[in-house]
């Protein structure tokens, strides 16, 4: 018999627990696992949270999803700042630099063509030629008045 998992509802307490785990240096995927929440649920909540945060910034009332989005962003920013400071003053730089390069590759990687995908938890290669082509198409579309 296949039992359906009971639906998990987002609460302020769950936001705090989730962000506490993320702030300790864990990926969102790991935080979801520790709390027994399917990762696809977290991804869905974060997508909704991003939309509701944009609406909140335009004057809507904050929701628990806005709380989630803003708290996760703050936790990750605080972690990044703490790690950067730690790298600057402590030993064992190689492991800390590795973490920074893979966790926030766009900011710290020597090779921005390799990223650690937060959703899939695996290292992926990025094709810089394809990215450049996409960027050039965007620029050309803007020059042409938005027509492609």
C-alpha cells in the first residue's frame, strides 16, 4: 500500500528551524532532509516566496513565505560573510577556499565554468560559449527594439 505523505505547512517556526540549519553552513537540500520535508516542497515554497517578496516590496502585506525568503537570504549572506572573514584570519585555507569557490562560484571561483548546483547537489560544467551566445542574443534583441 502506497501511503501519501502528510502535507507540510509552512510556519514561522519551520522557517526559523530551516534557516538555522542553512546558517550553520548546510545547503537548502540538507536542511529539508533534516526537517523531513521533501526538497521539491522547499523549492516550491522558495519560488512562491520570491514572488510574494516582490509583491511585498511593492506594498503587499508580508506572508510567512516572505519571512522564509528574506530569512534564508539573510542566513546565506551571514554565512558567506562569516566564511570570508574566517578564511582571512584562520588556517586551513584550502578547504575553506574550496567551499567558497563551490558554494558561491560566481563570486569566488577561479573557474566560473564549474558550479555546485544547489538544487541537484552535484558539480556541473557550464558552457561559456553558449552563455556568451545567449548574452549576445539578448543585447541584439534590445538593440533591435525587443524583436528577435
